[in-house]
C-alpha cells in the first residue's frame, strides 16, 4: 500500500509497506498514558507538580493546570480534539475560541519555520532538543540539526501569541518575554527558547545581526541593549 503521512510537531508519521522499517512519530504527547514520546522525559502531563528540565525549578502546579487554567482560561479545545480527551495530539486539536486547531504547535512552533512538506512548525523546538543532546528528531527531520536549517528569529511569535485575545488574557503574547512575564511560569527564571539556539527571551531578542540573519558569518554581529 502507499505510505500514509500527516504532520506532527515532533516527527512525521509514516506508515510503510509491511516488513519495512516504520518511523516512530511524536504526533501525540504519549501513546498509552505511559512513558513514551514527550512523556518519556517530561512526565505525566496530569501530575500535580512539574520540575523543569531546563532550569530545575519545581512549579507549584502541574503542566496540565498551567496550560489549561492559567494560560488558556479553561479552553480545553485549544489542545484536545472533540470527544475523548486522550490522545492529545501535538499538531491537531478542536481549536479553542479564536485559536487555530493546532494544539501544542500553537505555542511551541512557528508557521514561518515550515520549510518542507513534513517539517511541521517545530524546527526551533527540535533544535532546542538537539542542543540538549536529544537527537531522536533527526530520524525524520533534517531541520532538527542546526547545521541544516536556520529557524526564524526568537522574536517571531508562535501562532497563539496574538493579541488582543480577551478569551485567553493570561496566555503568553511576546516571545521575548520582557520583564519575565508570560512565558516563564510559576517563578521560573526563563521562558522558552523559541528558535532553538540555546538563548532565551530578551537575551536572544537583543542580539542584532548586521546581515539580518542568525547566519554562520559572525564578523559583523553586534549586541545592543535597549
């Protein structure tokens, strides 16, 4: 039979002819409420607390409540598809109030990074994992390796960051995270590394390059502080 493919934030899902090697997809947070996919490293999304793998900060609440209650004002359809709440897909949802039906990719991806048919929005996220010595994304995505692709700059906002948005007033709106608001939850020191280069928030957004890109030519790079 012909290959069956659809997009995911982490991996392309590929169904292949019987007997061939199949690509394992991160099209959902976990496979069976178990330690698979994203949950293998980030734990149970419904756990009452969460300890960040980036800065080691333990939140006073868990991943689910931070996303559902704090950032999305109880708008379950932002991340869940209609019907059963499981599985939770990384690129498909019912679409919350005024939000595209793209689930995790709404905050953890950028449309401008979609550079090939199966790349999805998550080049920056994949490169963040690559720089954290998690190389599994390269199995399916060339853009997971920073040597192969340059994501758009940190200040390019994910799709769900638009404002004004009266339905979700507490969601992040600025990927530069000025003043430590929006992206860093529960007192953590930093927000997200949206472009996957290992720099965060305003520390990344204030780097101005004369050539306009985060290219390999560093001869004319400069740093400015607003």
